[in-house]
C-alpha cells in the first residue's frame, strides 16, 4: 500500500511551495480561548448550582464573565503576542548593530555555529562567506541560531480577536444550555461535547488520535467544573452551618 505524502517533491512543486509565504495559524488562539471560555462559564454555572442559587444569578454572572473575561483573554493574548514581536525586534536591532560595529566578531559567531553543525575547512569558510554576504540574512541567522527565535508573523490584534471570539462562542454553550433546559445535566452534556469537539479538531494539527485528544480536553474541562461545583457546594454547606 502506497504511503500518501503531504506535498510533492518535484523541483517545480518544491519551488512553488517555497515561494509562498508561510500561512499564519491562529489555531492556538482559538483553542486557548475556546477551552477557557467553556471552562469559565461552566464553572460559573456549576458554582451557582452547587450553591443552590437561582437561575437569574447564572444569567448575570455568565454574561458578565463572557464580556469581562472574554475581553481580558483577548487583551492578554494581544499583549503577549505584541511582547514577543517587540522582543524579536529588540534583539534583531542588537544583532544589526553588532554586525555594523564588530563584523569580524559576528562572522566568528557564524563560523562557530556552522562548525558545530559539521562544516569544516574551505566548506565552512564558504558557508560563512555566503551567510554574511547579506546583512538581513546574517541577522536572521543569528536570531535563529543564537537566540532560538523565529519571526512571529501573527498579528497581535487578530490573535486577541480570535481568542475573544472563541471564548464567547464556546462560553455560550454551558450558559445557554442551562438556561434553556433548566437542567444542569444538559449543561454538562453540551459543554462536555464542546470540550471533546475542541480536542478532536485540535488533533488535525497534531499526531494525536482524534478521540484521545478529545478525551484529554474533556477531562481538563470537567475537572475545572467539578472543582467549581465542589467550592459552591462547600460554601453553601459552610454558610448553612454558620447560620444555624
């Protein structure tokens, strides 16, 4: 049975593939926001149910959580992504300055980097000459090899918006399923399905089996809900004892 390859390896196919800019992937931002949105809202519902509070409290706290936490998640992801880009630009500026002021020292860094990869003698000197012939290539090489960094192509704004959107969409599931059904069991089933679906979709970008990835995400989400329910129930019991 022939093994299906993900892309072609003819000279033409390789040339076409390498000529395209890498696609920006916001999968991490969606998963990050989606799981947190479902967990946070389910935790609100579970805490309220555990404390035997009225359904109106679920609506108020749930909507407040979706608005405030969704915005905060998006803003945090925006700031984090922006910080990564700023750090990359700061280090790139340092490398460009060093290349301008101490080019021989920077060439020696390139030489030692590629010597460690197995290049020797004239072959090594040829690589050093090629890599240092263009300042932009030289600086990018140092960023990857010296600092272990690669350019962050993601837009901080889009990263934040993706996180907030995923938070709101997935966070609506436990809230609406409980409000429309009035049954916490329905909320648990609907939210559990959301957790499983997030994990299953995530497996498309990994080597994990879809059902195993789904079960892993389901376990994480339900653990958070169980904790919130236990806290709500425990506080209710403690307050009842104190009042008595």
